[in-house]
């Protein structure tokens, strides 16, 4: 780590006249550019030698923690390993296509989309999928628009409520609100599952849908789904499944068989693909038989041996919309998901759920004497601790998360779900070896011991990262996301924007 360079902008490393390139003389003459398009002032670009540029970006890349660096047990986010073959396939020049190319010249790319649609149907029990939405939350919005269109097509316009469990991912209520629907919260019972008795009085002819995550964000399988689906369907609502994290169900169970009508999956979680930092993602939406026409267009269909992009709205003029994104979605992510599924094959896909479940339970059982486990029993792919068992020393979940960084582990998801004050949500994924998981368990035990014997070392962590603790409140209230460059008589100055 070159500490001198750390944290500086490339502009701050700039010196007038330094160059990191040597280009051949341009064959074009200045006057070939129309006057109106020419700069009147030189662009303000950093002037650095090549070595400074290389070190600057290499040092930055090494300050990032990714799943390629180490164990990343970030619950609900499924930081699954992204196999290198995905990148090789996504980089093939044959897939470097223009979205407006004629169909006959992109049959291979359309086949990629079609085959993934078919595979997602097979894995989830849905009748059809659109690959257009570009994130999980975008899928939720698309799915809810699909549901609203279905109700409107029957002239049923008073359905404005969406029921969302209190343990749901924050995007669920947010998507419902963005869709113009009213969010109604249903409580969890003492077992961490949707409370059916709390649900019953919320049902009526104004309910558009109920959104559920299963396993829920506590990693628990919702055992009452058949009953909940019956109740919601009886009042005329539809069942929405948040399948962002489908890992534990892969090859084991299908939302379509449980009574769900509409769902999304996150390709950038369940089906590999690196994510974080806001993208790129893909959140395909699936529907059960009878709702296919309400999915947005365009859509890839197969006609004999030829793939075809369907653009017309069909019989139903109330689809979720002709477009929810540009063209046919985030193609490179779709391609990675197909590669991932094909490289696993049918047999190995079936092992994803059981292995993800085994790994999570192994960690949970190994650590429950040191970390408070509010809900005992079997979990699926993830589980939640409520901080340390020993709270007498005042060591919090945040402290433990920061101390993990010193030991080279990414922190779990913390303070979510909101059901427990000191929530720590751990998801190892199916990828990790026993040695890696044992290493994590060992370090978690060690931090628990430190918290008791030498609490200050945990409370003041991290000690070994380039930046210690940041002021979360200041960062949220006064984020500094841009900078201004001031040029004064050839001298440059950088100020926060
Ligand atoms: C990640 C996640 C989402 C949202 O997905 P984005 O791609 O981040 O928009 C929704 N629900 C659950 C349960 C998730 O884990």
C-alpha cells in the first residue's frame, strides 16, 4: 500500500506538462473540424506520467474488498463467486452487438435471452419471464405494475393496497410506493414468520397484492404460504414473490408451485455476476399462466427455428408498459447468468440450495454460544444474530463488523432486518470451502473473546485499514460527492464540490 498516494484524486497528482502517453501525429488537420465544435479553452485534464497513473489506479483497486479478495458473508446480498468463465463468455467479440441490429443478424443473442427465459421458468414454476428490468427493485416495480394492469384489465380499480411483511427488504415498500400503491405492514410472529392472524383483518377487496420473501430475511422458510396464498387469492389479490435470493430454493422448491402469481429474481445475486456499488444488475420478472400478456415488451419468442423480438402489446392494452428499460435488458448480465447455469448443469444446480443451507447452519450452530441467536432452529441460506451474548462490555454489532475487517473478512449485513436491535445477518453462500468457513468461525470466536477481555481493541477497530471509522451521520447529512477544480494563473486547486 502506497500511503502517500492513497486517497488523492488523480487531479491532485497532476503536474503541468507531465505526460503519460505518446501518440502519433494526427493525420487530421484542425480546420477539418467545424468551428462550432472546436474547444475555445483546453480541457482541464490531469497531467501525470504513466507510472503515477498505474500506481494510482492499482492502489485504488487494492483498497476494494471483493469476493475475489476474501470471504464476504453479506446477508441478503448473496455475494456469490462469479466464475471466470462468465467473464470470458461475456467478453467474446461475437456478443459485442448493436441493439438496433436486424433480428436476422443477432439470432445467437436472442437465443441466449430465450433460453434463459425458459430456464428461469423451469427453476421457478412460472409460465413466462421478461428479462428487461435492470435490478431487483426495478423487477419489483415491474411486477407490481404487471399486477396493477391485471386488476385494471378486469375493471377492478379499487385495489390500491400492497401488504408487506415487517421483515421485508426495504425495496418492497419502496417499490409499492413508487408504483402509486399504498403499503400496509403485516407483523411477524415470535417465530419470525408472517403472522396469519395479523394478516386476516388486512385483507379485503382493496388489496392488490401481498409481497413475500421466502425464505424471509431471517433465513426462515415461511411455513404458512399455502394458507396465506389461499386467503389472499380468496379476497381477489395476487401473491408476489421476492426471489432476489433464490439460492436456497434452487433445485428444491419452486415459487410457482407454492401459489405465487408474479415474482422477480436477481440474476446478480442468485445467478452469480459481481455486484455492489450500484450495478449493473438484472431483475427478471416471471408470471404464472394467464398473466403472460401483462408483461412488458419487447419480449423474445421462438417461431419454429427463428427467434423473434415481439414488440406489440398484444390483446391487452394495459400491460405493465411497452418498455421498462432500454431494449432487452442488461444483456451482459443475462449472458453471465446463462453461462453460470449451463456450466453448473441440471445436476449441480440442485446442490446449490442444500449446500447454501448447510453452510449457513454450520456457522450458526458453531457461533451461537458467543452470539445471541434470537430465533433458533434450522435456517435456510442465511440467519440473524442479535449481537454478542455478552453485552456487559458495551461492544456492539458495529464494533464486531469493524473488527472483522482487521482480520481480512468483509462484515456481514448489520442492523438489518430491523426486528432486532443488534442484527447481524450472515450468508456464506454455497461456494465456500469448509476451511474458509472454519477460518471465519475461528475469528468470530476470537472477537467475542476480545470483546470480553480487551473491549477497547474491538471498539476502536478497524486498526489495519487505510481509513478508520467514518462519521456516518455526517456522511449521510453532508455527503461530499463531487469536487471543484480551480485554475488560477496555471495553478490548480481542488476543493470539495
Ligand atoms: C437485494 C434485494 C432486493 C433488491 O435488489 P436490487 O438489485 O438491489 O434492487 C430485493 N429484495 C431482497 C430480498 C434483496 O436481497
